[in-house]
C-alpha cells in the first residue's frame, strides 16, 4: 500500500470514485433488492412462482424466458420444438405477457427481464400490459438486460449483426428516456463471461469495455451522455474466491467512475455511478452432493453484499440438475434474508475498506483490467475485438487453464475431485409438464385466428419501414405488440431488413 493515496483512491461512500459504494449510507439506509430469477413452462406456471416468491419476501421480480423467446422464434416454429418453456417462460404475444403478470400491478413492483436480442419487443410487451392495467408507464421501474455484445462473446442468443443490434439498443435508450424514465434500458453483463470461464479480471475488463462501446454508440446516435448514462446498469457474477470478488466489485466501480468522468466527460455524478445486480455463480454448482451448493451460494452472496451490490439473486442448490423446485427456491431466498437480517453485514458501510489485502487486491484488479482495456483499444474497440475473436480466445484460454487445474487437483472442488461419496442421494427435481408446449402452441394459433389482420399487417409494415429508414423503432414495435403481432413475427420483420449474424469460429 506504500504510496497509495487513500483519500483519492478509496474515498468515502456515495462520493467519487465510489470505491466504497454508490450510496452514502448503503444498506443502513436501504437493503439491496432481493430479486429471484424465475420462469418456466407457460405464463400461468411462472405467474404462480412469482406470487410464491413475493409471498415469501422477494422484493422484485426477475423473468427467465425460454430459448425460442430469446432468439425471436414463436412457439410453433419448427426450431422451437422441444424447447418451449424449458429454460424459462414462453412468451409469444401481449396476451401471454398479460397472463404472466396477472394480479401483479406493474407500476408497484420492479421487474428485471433477462432478454437481449428481443429486448425491444419484450419491453414493448411489458409497457403494453401496464397500459392495459391502466397504469402510468412513466412509473414503471425495472431493467431489460439488452446486452447483445456479450451474446457474441459468451452466450449465443443473438439474432442480428452487431451494428444493427447496436442501433436497436440506442433506439431503446432514446425512447425509454422520454417514455419510461425510471427504466434501466441495459444491464451490461459480465456474468455470462464469467460463467463461460473468464477470470475476475477479465470479467471486469470486458464488461466495462462493452459498457464503453454502448456509451460510444449512443453518443454517435446523438444522445447526451448525461441523459442516458444514469440509467445504465451492470450485472456481475459472485464467484467462490471471497475476497477477490469483494475487491472485483470495488475495482469495477472505481474504474467506471473514472471512465465516465475522464473519458466520456460526463458531468452528472449519477453518470459516474456503477450500479449493479449480482447473481451467484451457476458454474460453481455441482451435481455431486448438491446440498454443498447451499454453502457455496451463501459465501458468494456475502461477497456480493460486502462488495456493495444493488440487487441480488441467489442460485438454488438443485440448479446443476434442473430448474429449481419451490423448496430449493425458498432456501435460496432465505439465504439472502439470513445475510440481511441475521449476519450484521449490512450494518457497516463497506466493512472491508482499509484492509491491506482487500485494498491491495482492488488496486491489482484495477491495474490488470486496465491493461486489458488498453489491448482492446489497440484492436479498435470492443466490436473489433469481438469480431477478431480476441475476447472469446482469452476467455477460452482461462476456462481451459482452470479445467486443467481441477483435473490435476491444483484446484479443489469439494465433492468432485476431493471428498467424494460412493453413493449419491437422489433429490426431487422440477420437471416441466410436456403438455404445456402443445397448449402454448394452440393458444398462439387461436390468437392469430381472431386478431384484426389489417391492423396487424399494417403495424408490421411500419416496423419494417422504420428499420429501413432509420426512424426510432420503439414506437412501431409497441404499436405492433398492441396489434397482437407476435415476438417471432416482429423479429422476422427486422430479420428481413437487418439480416442474421453468423458466428466466426475461434480456433
């Protein structure tokens, strides 16, 4: 720590560079939002789970969509067969979205939607349902993930080429700023890169690099940085190395504050703040001795809290085997509640500040992540780095090195390569009713049969014209969903104009 300027580098909570947190009082003033990620089967099934979680004390909703919805395919598409409702809820139309939130007043709750390529359509569906409920859409609060760059890097649910996808995102920034000002229009996500095998340093560097690319795209589109930057949010992983994770969150906050103030010349202090959601690490969960995952999740949750997260999802212990059962989801939520109400951790603001090790580690992560950002800049920015496969290759190398360490027992995974048991005890797992898929398909076809064909086709023509002309897409997408156009139909309309992205294989 010799030569470190404590006042400048660490500072005070709620003040630049926000190393110690974005709020002066942090959890002494208000706890983080306990937001449990959920969605399975059709809208009715997911609605039941949301009401169950709300009854058990969750503070906000987090929607998981099925794979067809994520990549813009309707439930009756040939490629959707066998995937409908499997890894999340199937949403085809505004009627599905209405069923999903039946009995839940949207202006009274915050909702996060993990959706990227079709985020513009799902946000329009959410707004459309709020209007049907009679709510003022300016009071809606929540987040769409909407981070397509990490899809090209690590996850794969992209549709359009990067430049066209970025155009849709900046259209959403502009439209939401005027119409749903409390909505976070992007959650810039390091989580999935960490799940793909990145290190903590890579997670910070590539996430902030993506964030810079979005800010640059919005500025090029003519948006004022201080108008949209306060609504940017981030999404990080909470992994097993407890103190490294705490330091990672602190370093990311400090780096983003500097990037926004010095590089982008933002004047509004809210533009400098890195606000983030955290999810515990799915890739650390083991199918072997799954009860051990409860302990892993608790350690990771504590790291997120001591690192200053604004909201948190804790994974269920059975998620290496299936979507969580109600009992497993309750234990995951109770883990957060024990940390919040029994551990005493929220009573002190950034309690690890001043620890020689934590401060040194924070400085080290910042320095190493900054070196990565310099390499990305030398390649021409994140889009160029992604197109050249640099980011993907770095993550693949890190994943391979870790797997080698596990294979050699240099890295110990309890119950996997050390402390195994001869016989595993079977645990109950969640199973999706196979009857839900044909039921969803039948509902979709019934909707198509009764909607006003003239209004529907005119709304899709307006989407296509806006895509070709450069006009903001969001008002036309909203009109289309309100005219009962489906997720797949709107996606196909934009596919005709923008084309589809084909992945470059990294060897």
